[in-house]
C-alpha cells in the first residue's frame, strides 16, 4: 500500500486547523499536507507538526484571493509581482514546517486572454519559483485542475503540464497527479500513471463523483493503490477529499489496507 498523507485543509474540519495534526496522527496517517497554511502563524503550526510526529509533505504557493474566485495566479501576466512575492512567503512557511515540496496553481484564464502570453508568463514564473526553491533544496509541482470544478482553469490536462515542464527546463519541477481531476478530464488512470511516472512528484486522491473518500464513487481504489505499488511509485499519496461525514467515520478504506 502507498503511504498516505491527510490533507488538513479538507479532512478533520470539525476541528480547528492546528488541532488537525494530532487528529491525523491518531487516525493512522503517516504524514499530512495542506492547501494554504498562511492564515496561521508559522511557529504555531511548526509546534503542532512536531508534536504530532508527522511530516508535512506538501503545501501550495499562495494562489491569490481564493474566496473571490482565484484559483492560482501563476499564468496571469498582470500578477507576476504578486506571484513572486508569494514564492518568498511560501519559502518562509516551508522552511519553518520542514516541507519539502510546494505546489503551484496556474489560475483561471481571463476572458479573451492571449493563450501564448499566459503560457509564457507561467513558464517564466515557474523558472523563477523553481530556482528559488532549488536554493533551499525543495521541489516545485504543477497541478492540472479539472474545468468542471474550475471553469476556465488554464492547465487542465497532464499532457499540457508535461509540455510546460519540458519548456521550463528545471530538474526540481515535477507533476502533481490528482486522481480526481484526471478522472474528470480524461480517465485512463492506470495507463496515465504508468506513462507519466518519471515526471510525477506527488499523487492526490478523491473519488468521483463528489470528490469524497475512496469507496464512495466509481474509482477502483484497491486496484489503483496496488497499481501504484506495482509500477514503483514511492512517493506520498495525499488524501484531498471532502468527507461525507466526520472524517474518522469514512476511514474504512484506510484501515482496510493496513
């Protein structure tokens, strides 16, 4: 079985965020990840992480104003300065939390935007971020997001993400393969995972439809977990899903495999 990391932005939401580190450890997770830690003091989160005994294996770069509808800003030409300031903030949190990788969201393409300009902006920003992270020994990820949940998201397919990775030409830039987003956009999960394995730095899971826990929908997760083992994936699997009830009541899938 793969090693699973609880996404603290989506799991254990019945608790205050800092308390979710301990809850994840008690529930049997091997690690944690989160989307955006920036609303909380670095020192507080670092203390809770150390007390839990779990590593924090991933968080996102700042992605603009999430509540206002932003889903990343890395491809937006008018927000380059904001993006690059966010890289510095993310590095401060990653350093305090001993987090080895940061995920970058490209963002939603503005209406009538020049697609080639968005691409060049993303490539330039990723080079900037990858170089900054490399100086701290960290890995940068880019994540395709499905356009049903995020209409207009610029980076919706893994194939396009691989083209961007090739264009950026940085050894520490890799693909975040989110099973839920890939299933919604194209399916063919097993074949895609095997074909893209050399480029994958992190995997995330949620079932479809609904983005709930494994076993709630159409994806055959026992097969998929065995497949990840068989093709040699040795990274973390982040559990970024919306529990149908309280988090612990939906963890049968996790305990069945332990």
